[in-house]
């Protein structure tokens, strides 16, 4: 029976966590694009960044989503690390809204009678065709699941009669008699539980139930809440281990912020807790005697926990907002930039920092744009390789092109794997079309890199031979390289949305120019070989270069068309 009761509690907790996740994802579907715009536009200084972080996190009920977006903007150069730190500070304040929602709706009102009608409304909205309406339905469904989990968790706790369960009372009594050591023990317990469950909201719900049941003293409950603040940052730091340098710095700044807050609150622990209790109007010496008084005290205790969580983060922000620059210097020294600047790895996405499916597409777009930029950089080596005569210089640059080919292969596989993971989430039809277009884009970008490597190998064969191109051939190859670079420049601008949609016509015109020039040179090459202006093998090398350039142009237009199709489908 005890095991069955324990499993029931776990099931209620799972329901609560899944409801929170569903609600957060639905909110991000509804507001993801707008929130990205807000986050990019309203972080001009530390104070606007703070307010923006608080607003975005309270809106989407996910500090992780805010942090991931912020790190993306830092990597893209849209935000400095200092601005990102202020946004993360604001996210800590915004995440306290969850505790108030659970405290007010979960304990003040009987949500059990409300959630089932909400389920009925939600399921109707989910089956409608309009995407925003379906997302709203998912939000209501997640909201209802969360409170159903909270209500059933509380009901099961009441059925267990925790306040009179001698084993539980003895356990907390044995752990609570060590003075300051007990506070540290519950702080550590809160950190470990949050790391295991990976949901500070779930541990907050359990803490509220334990305190409101009268089993856990308020001081020990608050120590659990402090531990939750540390536990959630440890999780993000573990996740950021495989991420970029800036992501690891942002995660470390988040941890330093919360650890510093815990340290100074521990120094003034009793007075700080007493102050919060006084503000809320909770008398720690009052002993309720009637069921009504017991219920009132139970609700008041949840308010104390939510108020402490808010006061802790707000006071911490008021102290540290003036030290953003020193924090930036500390995390930059702790995690130095690698000399190779992570050239061969993904910069914007990692398996450890997956946000919700909708917001993850923003990460993938930045990575694809970086992929395109690396393709252009790889091609820029080819004209230089053509003109090199020194053996050592040629081999050095050829090795670099070869390295870029390996990087492109890895990028295609890693981005594709990331997009496949994203596609496993709950996506809108527009996002599914976007993923299909993105997968086509990365395939064509990798083909561009293959064409660049084929050009380098052809030049390597020519370099090892005794013959050289004629002056006319150099001139024609140079003009073709210029057209290809022009096509790549236009492609990068379109992927970055720096030019209007009508500019697709410009890419098509460049592609037609490449095709016509290739046909013209093919005809000229036959005449020049017949007239013995150069030997047949040199003509083969020459036309291999022209042919690979023409293929490269085809791949470029394929990327542009895939991107244009994605924009039209959204």
C-alpha cells in the first residue's frame, strides 16, 4: 500500500510537470516570433534588459527558453554578454510568477471543479484548423493538466494525513534539530532534487504542500526553495558543457548570480525570513484551532514561500545589477575563448540546449546562415589557389580547403540531426514546412562545398602537371569565379533576410549568366583544342573547373529557392 501511495504521488507530480511543459510550449508557439523581436529590440541597457528578461520569462513560463534565446542573440552579435547577463537576471524574477500562480490558484481556490470544463474547452480549440487557436487550446489544456496534477498531489497528501504521520514527523524532526546545519541540509536537498527532476516548479509545488500540511517548518521549506535556485543553474551548466563559449559563460553567470544570492541570504537568514513573514502577515507563533484557521494558515504559508522566492530574486538583482561588467569579466576569465574559435563545430545549437520545438528553429536558422557564410569563405580560397605558384603555399591553402570540406560534412550531419530532434516535438504545419526547407538548404550547401573541393582538386592536378593555363583561360576562369562569388554573396544576403523577396530574380539572373557563359566557353574550348592552342589534358582541366562552377551555381539557386519556399509557406 505504501509503494502504491508513493507511485500515486509520482504520477501526480508527472502530471504537474507535463502540464507545465505543455503550457510553456503552447505559449511559445503563440508568442515566439513576437518575443524574439522584443528580446532583440528592448535590451539597449542593463535595466531594459532586466525588464525584458522578466517579461519574456513570465510570458512563456520558462527561464530556459529565455536563456537559450539570449545566448543565440549573443552568438549572433545582436547582444553583448553584459546585456545577456542582465536579461538572465530578469529571467530569474520572471520565473517567480510560476510560484504565485500555483499559490493563488492551486491553494486559494478549488481548481478541481474548474479544470474539467477547461479540458472540454481546450479539446475543442485543439481540433480547430487555425494554428493560433490550436496553440491557445494547448495552453488551456496544459494549464488544466498542471492544476489537476497540483490538486491531486495535494489531495493525496491530505489523504496520507502528513501532519499526523509519525514516520514523516520523526524524519523532519531528526533533520531539523541541527540549527544552521539543518538549513544547509535542506538547501542541499533542494538542489539535488531540482537537478534530478529538472523542474524547479515541481519541487516548489512539493515544498508548498509539505509546508501547508504542517509537516515541514517554514524555515526549512524556504531552505528548499533556495536550493531549487541553485539546482536549476547546475542543470543549465551541465547542458551548456557541449555548447559554445558564450553559452557556457551565460550559464556560469546564471549560477554565480544565484549562488551569490544564497550566500548573502544565509548570512541574514532568520531576519530575512521573518521580514517576509511579516510582509505577508503570517504569525509564526500562531497555533490554529479550527479547520477554517488551519486552512487559512495553510494558504498563507504558500504565500510566504512565493513571496520569499520573489524577494530573494528581486533583492539579488538590486544588488548585482550594478556589477554586470565585473561579472562579465569573471566569467570571461573563467571560460576563455579557444584559439581556434570553435571553427569546426556548431556555434548556435547543441543537443544540450534544446528549447521548445518552435523556438529551436530560430537556433537552426542562425546555424544554417553560418554554414552559408563558411561555404562562401571556402570558395574565396579557390581564386587564390589558382594563382599560387609556390609549392608550400599551395599545399597549405589546399589543406585548408580540405579541412573546410570536412567541416561542411559534419555541419550537414549535425544540423540535420538537430532538425530531426526538433521535428519530434509538437510543431505547427508552418514549422514542419520550415524544417523540410531547412533540410534541403543544408543538403545543397554541403553540395556547394563539394564543388569547391572538386575545384581545389582540379587545381591540384594542374599544379602537379608541367603545363599551365593560357592567359585567355586565366581570364575566363577569373570571370567565372567572379560570377560564382556574386551568386554566393546574393545567397548569403537572402538567407540573412537582408534583401527583399523580389531579389530572388537577381539570383536567377546570375545563374542564367553562369550557364550561358559555361556554354560559350565549352564551344570556345573545342575550337582552341582543335587549333592546338593548348593540349587536350589542359582543356579537360579547364572545362572541369568551368563545369564545377556551373554546378555550384545550380546548388546556390537551389538554396535560394528552398529558402524562398520556406518564407512563402510561413
